């Protein structure tokens, strides 16, 4: 019988593209594409992207997978909106 549901092995496992999480992939891809397209230097773009990716992995390794999302919630409240959480500047609720 075919399972219609995918149950992740770990509950907090982040979504991955190949071996990288979304944030690691974007931190690698953005400098790589900019340096490749603008300056025609794909090797240097790959090196810069790998350095940024290793830096973000180090931050996430010490603080946890969702540390960057938590930073975005607290320090960039007007730029990023989350679906199920109130705005970070709301400290007291009526209730």
C-alpha cells in the first residue's frame, strides 16, 4: 500500500535543497550569481559564496536552525511578516 503522507524523521527538520537548507543555499547562490553575472568571475563568486555559507553554518551550529528566523522576527519587524505570530513590537495583549 502506498503512503500518501510524508512523515519527517525529525520534527524540526528544515526543508533542504540537495544537502543545503534554504538559507544556506541562498547565501551561497546570491553572491555567486552577482559576481558571475556582473563581474564575470564565477570562481571568485563561488569562493565568496562558500565563505558566507560556512559562516552561516557556524552561526546556526552554535545557536540552532531557526536562530536567523528569530533574529529577523525581532530586528526586522516591518520588513518580514510571519503568518502566525504577532508583530514583535506588540509587548502587551488585551485579553
